[in-house]
C-alpha cells in the first residue's frame, strides 16, 4: 500500500507544482549575452583542447617514426605502420565544412526567428544533424 501511495504522489507532483509564469518563454538581451559568453568560452576551450591533442598526436607519431628507424625494422613492415591516407585528410576537411555550414545555417535561421527560446536549440540540433547526415551521404557516395 505504501508503494502505491508513493508512486501516486510522485506521478501527481508535477501536476500540482507549477513554478513557472504563464506565457511564452523568451530570452532577453542580457540573458542572450550571458549565454553567448558561455558558449564562446566553451568553444574556445574546445578549440584549445583540440590543438593540444593534435600537437601531442604529432609528437607521438614523430617519436614512433624515430624508434622505427632506430630499430631497423624491415621496410615493408615500417611502410604498413607509417602509411597515411590522404583521402582521410580530405574527408576530415569535408566533415568540418559540413559541421560549420550546419552551424551557420542554424544561427542564421535563429536570427530570423527571434525571440530566442527552446525552439532555437531545436533549430540548432536539426541543422547540425542535417549537416552530419549530408556528410554521411558524402562518405557513402565517395566509397563507390
């Protein structure tokens, strides 16, 4: 009996608790400025971390190549370990183009559908998802 009452109380709680004002949810300019500052900070930190990881990756590749040369590994094994695929580099560039194009399109749509609200997040999510879908179709087409 206690479980049924507890479950009924938990289910009924959202119907009785209403701490929001009625009307549309909109973000004023001050809140938008704060959100923009937070997003730019996260973006900057992300770019810095990607830079550090890329730098570490290149240093480790360089050290691996030096070890291979020092140990005198046969040429065919060294070539298979050290081979790079320029097609992957091209695909990385296309991926970043798709992501940034989706981001730009999303921000443009959001600019023309003010006031900012939860629909802005939905627009960004759909635009970035569409850009990843376009990249997926590009990869499928390039495999043929």
